[in-house]
C-alpha cells in the first residue's frame, strides 16, 4: 500500500472518530435535557394540588380526641377565629333548684346570645352532671347537677367544657364518666378529664366555617386527693405536678391546629391577683404555643396580661354559681378574636344572681365590673380600654 493511500485511510478514520464523538455528545445533551424536564415536572406535581388544599384539613370532632388533625400547610395564613370564654359553671344547690323550677335552658338565657357569637365557646364545668355515684367522703363541698344541663349547655352555644377541676370526681369516677357520656350525647366536647391519663390529656379540636382549627386543653392545679387521672383509672389532667407534660401537649397540638387555647384551674380563692405559680405556668403555656390562656377557680375576677402577643386571663370567677357576695357575682365573658398577628378581646360585663343565674350588665353596673378588671390588670401592665358597655384589650397586632 503506497503512502498516499495510507494517509487517506488515516484521514477517513479520524473523520469517523470525530463523527462518533459528535453523536455521543448529542446523545448526552438530549439525555440531560430529558432528565431535567422529568425532574422539573415531578417537582411541580408534588407542590401543586387541587384548589383549596392549602387550608387546614378537617379535624375529628370526637370529644377528647385530636385524631385526624393535620399540620396546616406552610405559608398559609389561618383566618381569624373567635372564642368566647366563661367562668365556673356549677349545677347544684341553688342552680339546681332554679333549673328544676324554670328549666335548665333558663339558666343560660341571659348569656346565650353572647356564647353563640363565637366560633367556639367554653366554660369550666364545676362538678359532674349525672345521677350516678355518691358524694366523696370527707370533702366539705361536693356538687352534682342534673344531666339536663348537658343539653342546656349545647343549646346556649357552649361548644366544649373543661372538666379539669377539684369537683369533677365529687361523686366518683362513675359519675365523671357518665358526665362525659351525657356531654357527648348533647354534642358538647370536653377536655381536662377522661377514662385514664392519656384521655385526660387529649385535646378537643373545633373546625370553624372558614376552615381554621382551634385546639383546646385543660389542666387542674387544684384537685382532691385521688381525683387525678392515672394509667389505670379516670380522673383529671394536672399541670403543676407535670409542667413538662403540659408543655409537650401544647407543642404537639400547636403543630396540628391553627390556634391553641388552654384552661387552668389554679390560684387562691377570693384573691384578685395571680400568684407566681399562675404566671409561670401561663408564660410556659404561651412559650409552648398557646394563643389564649383562661383561668378558673378563685371565684372572683383576676387581671389580664398580654404576653408575647398573646392573652392570659388569670381568673374569670363564677359564671353559674349560687353565692352570697357581690364580688363573687361579678364576672366577664371574654369574646376573643385570635389571629396570626395577635389577640383582640372584648370584655362583656356579667353579674350572677344569688341563685347563680348570669345576665349581661349595661350602664353603671357594667362599668363597675369593667373598672375592676382594669384595676386588677394594672399591676400586669395591661392596657384595657372601656367604651360604652364593653372593654377591649389588644395583644400584638390582631388582624
């Protein structure tokens, strides 16, 4: 083979090699583009969804159960919600006599329009509503109301109650569980007590018409020995003896709902100012994720505090409770609007008759009650504005 022929063959071989390399490069480019498009399409499909899926999902309405709750979608701002809170509701003695004469619904007729305004309304149910059991031996005061109160609460607009108090087991565990059954049948949820420790610590969840969800929890710092829930028997949930569990409950619930409301049975009876235990637990609850803290037990009003753009009401006093003192008849209903930016609460003055029947107050009588709330709140550095027949307090920048 002459030299010229060998040069031509080598030239053709180089050309074929260059062509093959070019083909490989083109194939590689097409492969990269195809993979990129596939990944892009899959990513878009994962983030997109049907219209409306950004709102919080539906939650279980089973009393004492938070099952079915889902974490709200990141970046979605929950709609504001309204929660109406009231004080202690005791259904025995003078209240029972009044309900027997006029009907259980009549007990709440003076405040029902306010309770019905909220997306949720709740009170502290002080004592069982049952016909079972017998009074706890050695306890000075034991209460047991009529089961008809369950329907009366529901009819007045009460969405749920907290049972975490020192009277929930006054007539034994059978009466407590019967109370829960009666409430459930009436469509009223409960927190703060249950058949065992887990049930007592379980939340109740309310889904509003806007789709926003509100979670509730209840705890007792005041209880009678043996009233506490355990792994093996019914009773109430405690906070003071297990603050870590309380904070864990709130943190867990805050991941599943848009707003968290916590009730405490605490403080010293007939004292208008909270003790350090109350403030410590209230702050811990908000630090853990609570938006609103409501207190009961002292039988009289205590002040309000704004903390980290959230609101604490240290004691609402009595709402349905017979009594013999003017100060134990003075209370307010708290109509609170919760939003991502904070809380705005309207205080509605209410007075409870000696028979234990509440009614909204207007004029001078209402202003007297509101002025007292303002006085009790001053040491907590809370600004309360009184206008007309109501007062207002702002925490943060509510929407």
